[in-house]
């Protein structure tokens, strides 16, 4: 039986050359032009400003055009549902679960991956206070005089859990008060107490630069209010429905992208204490941690289909 077609040696060479040229130019794997613009948002939280800025730095270097809007959480989810946004890197679970549930139920917003574990939110004390015997919520009353029956919180309206703990008779904190000011105001008071080696208990959380600026410990015993494992939380990346199939290369990057609490602590410090904007902070952190790109860009190309890792390192001077 004769074959239906045949190719000469020269024909094979020509065909191979064409395929190789297409692969070299990226023509076989370029992202659709409709994916060139990547629309993101964050709610003004410093951790999410940093992580979103970092993602924008990498995507920009890959040839995409990124935009980041500052929006309330409710508006972010509505915009993902309506297709006005593509990506949200900041789903804090359980803190945002009530916002996300309607969009999870209708399938309009999809969780792509968890990008941070080890987040926490509960009472904190300096290590010297911890070593003096304050290791649990139940220990606070024993040292009421040293604490001057005072806890330090953040903005009014954001300290309800702290106020609820004081009201709980099992902790014997009758007469205690919460000083409500702001994040900066609270940390200023903590700094003064630490400088004087005085007792202080305050609202702590991670990631946040306070975890590297202060030598602190988190207290056990608050599970009924803050949840187990020191108010443990996770942060995840979410996308609008269908985005991962429409723009698989961006999705591949987002599926690779994750952070550690320590990395975010350092990045947030550049925003809050060094005055950098989110993209500059992202670039600065990558300059000292370039190996992260090997993981983040595995299997990822530029917008026009060229090797992503080489392009990003070249663009960032790494």
C-alpha cells in the first residue's frame, strides 16, 4: 500500500525550519491580545497593596499592561462578577467570607490558589512580658496593675473583639479599657512602652512590619473570639469566572504566585516605614530574592510567547 503523502528530505527541512521559527518568535504560544490588560484591585490594606504591586511588577515585565484600583471589598467582588476586574489577590479567610459567599454560590468568582498561610490576628505582648508570665488571655488579670488595666487597639469600630474579651467574665478583666486611636497611634504607644520596658498588650496581626520591628509573642486562649491557632487565617488569589481559560498564561503565573509571612512583613515595611509605593517595594524585594522568580515563572511566557523568566530578569536588571 502506498502512503497517502510523502515529503522529501528538503521538504522536511523546510517544514522544520518554519516550525522552529514560529516557536522562536512565540507565534505558537502567545497570549490572546484580549489578555494584554490585566485589571486588579485591592482594598487599601498594606499587605494586599504590596502583593498586588509585586504581581503588577512581574506582569508588566512580561509585557502586560496592569491596572490596580483601590476599592472596597464589596465593590471588588461585584466588579469581578460583572467582568470589570480580572484578579483579586486578597481573599482573607475567614475575615472576608461573608463578602465572598454570594459570588462563590453563583460561581462568578473563583478561588485559584492560596497565596499565603500563617496569617494571624489576636492579642500580642512584647517578649519580656511573655517571659514574665503573660502567655494566655487568662494571665492578663494576674498582672492588671502592671498593664494599668489598659489594652491598645486600632481605629474605633475595629476593636469589637477586644471589647468583647473585656466583657467576658471568665477573663476577670472588669475595669479594663481599650485605648482606640489608629494603627500608627497604637504602635507609637507600644514603642513607648517597649522603650521603657513596661507591660503592654495590644492588637497584633501578621503579616505586618510590627512582627520584625518588635520582639513580640501572641497569646493563646482567645480561640472563642479570634479563632484557633492565634486567629489563623489564609489569603487566596481569586479571579472572575472563565479568566483562567481566556488568559491561561496569566493564570499560570497566578497559580505559581505565593508569599510567606516574613516576605510580606519586609515588603510592607518598605511601604510603611520607607515610603515606597507598592511597585517599588515589589521590585526592591525581588532584587534581594530573585530566586522566587524561578518558581513564579515556571511554565510562564511573555505576552508574545517568549520565555518569561529571562524577560523578567532582564527587565528588572537581575
